[in-house]
C-alpha cells in the first residue's frame, strides 16, 4: 500500500505539500565521485607497473646478454623505444611510492612522520639502512660521473636513485 495525500484542490497550498513530487525546482550540484576516479587511476597505475616490470625485465635480459647495464644499452635493445619506456616506468614507479607515502596519513593508527622518525632514530637497524642508502647513492653518483653525457642515460640513473630513496623512505614509514 502506498500512502499518498489525496489532492483536495489542484491549486491549493494543502495539495502542493503531498508526497509525490514530479518536478524539483532546486538545482542539485553534481559531485564527482573522486574516490571512484582515484580508484580507477590507481588500478591503471598498478596495471601499468605490472606490464612495465615485465617489459623492463625483457630489456634487462637483452642488455645483460650484451654484458652491459640498462642505461648503457642501445636505445632499441629489446623493443622500439625501450629506453624511453624505461624512464617512463621509473617515473611511474616513483609516483606510486609517493602515493603510498601520502596514503599512510589516512590510516587511523598512523602516528605521524615525526613520531615515527623519533622512534626510528633510536634503532641501530635504521642507521644501517641509512648507511646502505648512502652507499647506494654514492654508487649512483659514481655511475653518473662515468656515464655518457646524454640525457637519457643520465635520467635513467637519476630515476633509479630517486626510486631507491623513495623506497627506503616508504620502508622507514
């Protein structure tokens, strides 16, 4: 059964307050579903990372068969534009790690970055990790000095260094 007011007179005030309304005079603002948009964007980023890892692995295999590292390997080693693809993959990997670091703030049990750092600085394993990061960055610095002075190899080495730094920061948080 439905409960509807019976119309007394079509033009009276009493009949206009009924339950059934066919036309809404107020404009409703449409809100974009940002959560769904971000979920789709994040899912696409994860799929890109999966496909990128497979394609990067094929480039690595081709370059290591030639006994060279990926930043010194020829431009189209495994497939066309593989060097540019490697840079794009490194940038997207850095973006993914930054998203993870920022998303930690939304976790209810998250203490905050400063509180975590204050707890970590008392642990010897943290300083071991910082020392390993410094050694890796020194290695990347030496590779940058010895690398050819073109833009793509230098950006690949820099991309690896930034990814390594961000991964260590994510591991510490």
